[in-house]
C-alpha cells in the first residue's frame, strides 16, 4: 500500500528537531555533526542569526506579491550578484532545476533572436546531473533517472567526461551551447581541470556557441571562491545557481551576460514564486555573510585543513579509501568499500555525509565549520575506516 507521502526517497530512519551551527539534533535528542548540509544547501549552518533575523523580519512584512510588481529586495540582490560576477542580468527561481530550465531556454532563445533558430541542441558531459525536470533529466542523460519517463526530451547530446575531441566532433549546425558543472557533484566530486574549462571557452568563442555552467552545487562559496569557475579564470555566458544561495530557503538564479539574454523579453519566461520577498531577503542575507571580508579566505584555509587530515586517513587505510578529491569544502572520498555502507558507518558515529556517483562519499559541511568540527568529523571517519579495515582482515583470515 502506498504511503501518504509519495515514496520516491529511500529515507534514513532519522528525523531532526532543530539545529545549531553545524550540528543537528534528532527528535530523540541525539546530536549529529552535519557534513552534508542538506546536500550543500545550508551553507551557513543552522539557526544562523543573520539569516533568522532577515527571514523573520521580512515575514512580518510581505511574503508574496508576485512579479507583476516591483520587488526592491530582488532588484538589490540581482545588482549585487551582477557586481560580484560575470553577469549582466539575473532571473530568480525556486530551485536548481528551474534555474537550469531557464538557462537552457535562454540558450535556445538567444540563437532564435539572432536569426539561428535551428541551433537548439546542448552538449553535456557524462556523469552530469542537472535536475529532475524532463529537460534537465535529458541533459544529464543518466539511465537510472530517465527510466520510465520516456520519450526523452530532444535536444541534448552527451560526450565522455572532459573529452574535448569528442565534444568538438559532436558540434553541428544545430548546436546552441555546452553545459557543464565546473565540479560534478552527484557525479562523484569530479572537478573539470582548468585546461578543459579554458578549452571549452575557446571552442564556444570560435564556433558561436554559448557556454553554460551549472553551479547549483559548487557555487556560492563552496570551493572557496564565490563561484567555482573563478579558479580557472574563465567565465560562462549563462550560469545556474541554487542550493547555498538561499542558505536553506528554496531559491535559485540564472545569471547571464547581456548578449546571451537576447530574446528574453517581457512574457518570454516567468515564475509565480521566483524572487518572492521572503527568498530575496534571505538571499541578500546570505551574500552579506559570504561576501564579507575574509569569509571565503577562511573557507579555503579550512578546506585545506580538512583535505590534509583526510589524506592522512587515506594513507592509513588504503584498503578503504582510494582517493580524496575536490575543492574547498566540496570534498569526495572515493571508496574501496560500498559508499552507501560507508555513509551508514558514519551515521553510526553521528556524522552525516552524502553518497554520490563513482562510489564516492561527499563531504559538504556548512561553510562556517570550526577546526573542532573538523577534528570531530575526522575522528568519526577514522572509526568508520577502522571498522571496514577490521572486517577486511577478518575476511582475509577466514579465506
């Protein structure tokens, strides 16, 4: 018999009552250290006073008016994002998938507006995850997500991860753009090398294609810069962000250059809830913190600390940990044991992590974590590793 709540998630038997900083407290009182942050959403942890003040203050004034009217806080947030990025304009959404839908539509509309309506196809990389709408599922091209939802939306081509020659071969007269994650999240914390990102920019410039970045998971400070692509010194034409931009409040955004946004005129796109006053108040509060002097420097430094301590565990438990990869506070533990079992072993140590593709366990802690939090997390991971190592020794002895 189906449950009242549609059973599309295999939920862990945990329910949380409240949180503080990087800690979550279950309804039975148990305390957990959260190194998943709602899958990179709770960038400032739980009950951050500046976010709470912004949300409660706005809630007492206006929740929703609709985009039929001006929303001053939205205009302010757009101006701040433009000032801090490559973009000239911003469209606000409620989620990452919606931000990607906007990006895809914008790429097609751009070519239509300049007299090339035949250019509508988007090239993506293997391992990508761009959302759960029909179009973003087609862009990600993962069979486990597409199964049963056919026919697949037309207009997407995929090549092997980082394969520039295959990408060049995939370009036709119908190609509108290239869509990639600077760091794949669901795909297993796989950063695209700087050289690849630079080549993508050059190819798009040479062929008149638009370069689209999906920074839904890796953006808004996660890698130690406001946006992950900044490490490579390249800029996209269009970029989708979400997750951390709302610090836990559902919101996303599609950022674009003026050139890329050609054709996106009044009536061409919309969202009933996107950019509502509550979301805009929280989004501005998140930027207040993330853009404050020294904040991103600290993310970079504490990310190095975490990576170094994980590298020690890799050396100590080579039969459990194959590799440590990622950037800033977006780190993947490539496992030699089933990653889902590793996640469960961490839960038993009261540490929350997130599984990903390529048998990886993701560490996506709040950006405000302390060194004490890191030490606690390392102790939990070390205990989990030791359990797997002991089990392996026992199995070898029995063999």
